[in-house]
């Protein structure tokens, strides 16, 4: 049984803060690491101790295993939580932790190896009796082989990089005459993304759903699942909205997918929190896509419906304790939705770094904010532009959707551009409200991402109006004139609430 008393969080931003919160609840000491660009970042200030691990670029700081291990030794941390991204799925880092006698809060290196490469993962899953997307087991030696295989399984096909997931090195091919060009493109993209130009082939699935199952295993042979997350609302391989339960799953399908996910995790002797991603086709067949051997960004929706703290469970399992609950005890209560708030230009979807001049989060029952920014924070161009996650829970899907809409309407982020208005559009879009969407959802609803003409609004007035709205929601009535509202927005709460209409509050949607 490993002793864990001090946890170093090898990450930044919202996930670093989120992990530290649980550590504090457990009475564990926390160590933050930060780059020179993050000297004043919230995650560094949130920890008991903070160590600078290098210059702003992640390659010189958050991705340098030696610097992180050095910080752990210097501070006497006995465990490292990697968060997501960065070193979280790096098997050599896990081995380095093992060698240094530091507990890695995550799966063993061997499980990462077994799931890291897509072709290896597929062949491991096939051996275990887990359904995988039909296609080749091995990468092809040359274009000739790819041709022959495509003719065998029939078009359309998907060329995919063997080296890694996330949509890089992926090409849909509809006709034989397009195969050579796609083959070359996939290989070169795979090379630059993963340093490995191996490419294999799958049958193309049309408008699949992306449904993933949360799994959890301990060192004592217990392995369970905590239901699914529906992640079909994505743009360019970036998730924007996630929810659980999935609107397309029946209890029978949930049980079947859960059972397969547990089988997949057991086949690689998994320990800790993991996610089995599936593609679900229009006939509701489901296929293993890949395994994420980490805690995921969207874990709060699972926590909201299962009533568990997954980081707490991760720490206990890493310390060698049993999971402590059985499959039969896993709950699925109500419905939870997460919206990812990105600092991005609403027209180009390019990151929009800058200084946050005004910030107001929604308040209320069953609303959760995971964020590591505050008024005055700088959103750095060096890192992921996700600035927060809004998660709401409701007794059912319509209730959760209503709560999310109101939560978004209470949210104010000024100084940078965000996708707040995009989220409000999704939450008003009929197909989404019906739960009728696949991974092509955003592509087939171009109106969601069209710019809208809004009047130039005064940022001070908008923030003040939001304060009125929030005060009214809390039943505190009118704020004083000192809050700067009366003169600019009129004096009734209804007008003030009106003034914070989605388009205006997204003041970042400036006139094009
Ligand atoms: C597919 C597919 C259709 N058929 N594979 C995209 C990300 C990568 N992890 C796998 N992806 C896909 N693989 C076959 N054989 C469609 C996608 C896909 C997708 C998958 C999950 C979530 C969003 C997506 C958006 C577009 C395409």
C-alpha cells in the first residue's frame, strides 16, 4: 500500500485546480508546477507549494518529465497526478515515476502501451472479443496493399494513422481514384503528428455517434463502469458539449456497452480511471474506437449523475485501496450536461488569447464551474484555449437543458472572445433539444457558427447588468446605484435581465 500524503499536480489550468480541490478535501498537501508564463496563474497560487519548471512553451516545461520529477523530489511529493493532456498518457513518464519511487496516479505503463497505438489496441481488443470498427489489423506496407484492401471491404473507407488518435492522419476515401492522394496525405500527416507514418484502414461509418464509457479498476481485480458520456457535439475533433445519459442509449444498450468496456479494460490489466470510446452506427451497432488512459475533461457529468468524486477514487486506487463499491451500487441519477467554454474567435474558431477584464460565473443549485481564470487573468497563447467548463445537473434532460441555458445567460466573460453565444445557439436548436444529433451535428447546422450582427455594447454596462440579473436570481432585489446599473440600463430587473440577452452579452461578437 503506497503512502500518499503530498500530491504534485503535473498540469495547469482548470484540471490542476480541480485535482487539488479533492486533495485538500482528503487532507493531502498539494504541489503545483508552473511555467514562466503561469507564474501568477490560479493553479500555482492554489497549491501549498509551487515550483517553476521552465519557460512558457509546454515542450520546455509541462512536458519535461525530468523537471517534474525534480520538482517532486525537491518538495517531497510522494505521488503525481498528471491531469489530462501533457504527460498523462506517456508510458515512459510512468516508468520514470515508478523508478523514482513516486506513485503515478493513473494506470500502469503496460496498460498505456497496450492501448497507445491504434493498431495494437485494435488487435488486443479483437483477441479479447471486443467489437472493433471493421478494417485491417496491421498497417499497410504500401499503397498497393491499401488498394487491394479497399476493394475487398468496399468504399467508402477511412485511412487512419496507427500511431495515435484524435483525428490526425485520418482521411475519408470515397472512390478508388482518390486513394493514392489520401494515402500520401494521411502518411505525411501521421508522420508529423506522431513521428510514425503507419496507416491502416477501416470501413467508413456514416454519421456515427461518439459514445464513451467511463471505467474504473483497482489493483484487487475489481473493474466496473460508470455509464456513458455522449460526446457527439464536436467540431474539428474538439468536443464542445457532453452529456450523460446519451439520448440514444437504452438501458439494455448501456448494459451491453458497459460490459464490453469492462472486458476491454480487464484485457489490458487496467488500473484507475479510463475511458473506452465507441462509435455507434445508425443501426445502433457499437464498435471500440480507442481507450483514453486518463481522467477526461468531461468527467464532471459522470460525477454529477453517479454521485462520485473520480479524483478521490483515483487517489485511493493508486494508493492500493480497493475501489470500495460494486457495479450494482453505481447510480445513474438524472441528467448532466457540460459546455466547454473556449477563448476563441466565434468566426474563425481560432484561439483568442488576452486579458479577462470582467468575469462572472453563474450561481445556483446543481451548477458546477471548473475554471482556473479570474478577473485579471491572462489567457495565454501558449496553452489550450479552454478557460472553463460549465456543468449542470437536472432530474431529466429537459430540466438540465433549461438550467444550462440560464447558467450560460448568467455568465459574463469580457476582454476576450468566447464561444458562449455558440453554446446558447446549440441550446436553442431543435435537433439538439430533441437529442437528435451525430458527430456531424455541427457540420449539418451551419447556422450555429454563423456570425451575428450585434450592436456594439458597453462592457461595463453589460457586466453591471449581469450583476443585476444574478442579484435578482438570488432574490436580493436591486443592487445599489453604486453598482453602476441605474443610469445605463433602466431600473427594473426585467429590463436588466433582458439587456443581458445572449447576443449582447457576448459582446465579443463585435460587428464584423
Ligand atoms: C471514424 C469515423 C467514421 N468511420 N472512423 C474522428 C476522431 C477519431 N478519434 C475517430 N474519428 C472518426 N472515426 C470510421 N471508421 C468518424 C469519425 C469522426 C468522429 C468520431 C468521433 C467523434 C467525432 C467525430 C467527428 C468526425 C468524424
